[in-house]
């Protein structure tokens, strides 16, 4: 048993990247529906839009833990913020399966810092940032007071990196600008906040080698492998999973846009060393999350 009361031996995997797409007592707003419809076409299909409780039910059936969050991108995308309350409530009711991350809009300045403190006090274990949809540079010095709060609390910052299915195919890409998700912008953050662990989310197309270089160079940077079916992983990424970054690669699906079932089935077919598979699927995340 762990300090959190979890039996890690009974857990199949830890998915560090899942989304709650709506609150349990609210209808989905029109802007979000349009965005998710376009993302569904990009990923191939029309995924569900789960509440945090529905994420818990789904992962309990699979004997997995899930890091769950929503994204506060009201300023960047014009859709109402969901807030972290629903995620926190579901995690409190399902501590055997959910690990809650918070989200604040960095463009809110001092208000974002205040909201981050409130979410930390309520029990979040980290924060999700989406530079594309939140329309900010991670290394903007105006955001640094927010990172100071996160570092002080000993929590994790998870940054979307690389291209995104959000806005894909919409006129003008839905207004989403890909430039903000270059991993090298996070390198500055990793250097300036060495006490804050950072996860670069997704294979970082078209900047994959940037992400790998940063994770090798900075002890506090990890990579999650969500958002892509493993059958599309570039060869250089697979090589680093097996070698230099074997202790820093994390299983993530991007549920509901990509299911853990599909991800794991495709990962099974990759030429991953036997001793590396449990590191990626569970052990690295357990250590990083201090389970």
C-alpha cells in the first residue's frame, strides 16, 4: 500500500493525461461543441464528452489511475471555464482512481495566481497548461508569479506541446496558433524553475527533437506520450523511450479523444524493451506523482 492508500500492484497503468469535458450539472456550451466536433474529425470519430465522475467510472473498470483535468481557456477560445470544482469533487469521491490537476488561465495575471492558490488549497496535484488554446508563451515573464506558486507547493506543471487537434480543420484553425506550443519555450521555464517538475505532453510534432533534447538536459522535465496512437510514433522517439529517457517517459492517452484501450494495444506492438514497458506504463508516473 502507498501513503495514499493505493495498492499499486493491483493497478494496470497510470494514465497521466485525461480530460473532463463538462461539469456534471451543466449542458455543453455551443463553442465547445463546435471545437470538440472538429477535434473528433481530426482524431477520427466522435468521442464522448465525459464528466470527471464518468472518467472515474471508465478507469475503474480498467484498473487504472487517471490524472484528470479540464482546461481554463476562456480568454483564448471564448468558451466558459469549467472550473476545477467538479474535478476536485470527483477526485475526492474516487481517490482510488482519480488524481486531480487544476487549470487556470495564465492571461488573468494576479487573478490566475489567486485561483491557483485556491485550487492548491483544495487538493490539486498539478496544473495543466495549453499554450495554444490559452494563447500564451510559456516563458512570458508575466506568467512567472504563477509558476512560483506551483513550485512553492511542490506540484507539477503539464504543458501541451506540438500541434493540436483543437481547431484543426476549422477556418483559421479556430484562431488557434501553433507557435505557442514549441517545446523550447518550456525549456526557459524548466531552467528558471528547477524545483518544479514539468511534463511535456504529447509527441511534439513538428518539434520532437526539441522535446527530447530538453528532457535529456533538464532533470525536472518528463514527456507524456498522449494524443497519438503509438503506431505513429517517430523512430527517434521510440529510441529515446528505450534508452536515454526510459525513466522519464509516461503513459498518457488524451482520453476521451484517444482511448487508453487503443493506445495500449498499439503500444504493445512497438519494439519496446521488456524492462522498459512497466516504467512507461506505471512506475515512472508513480515516482513522479509520489504515490
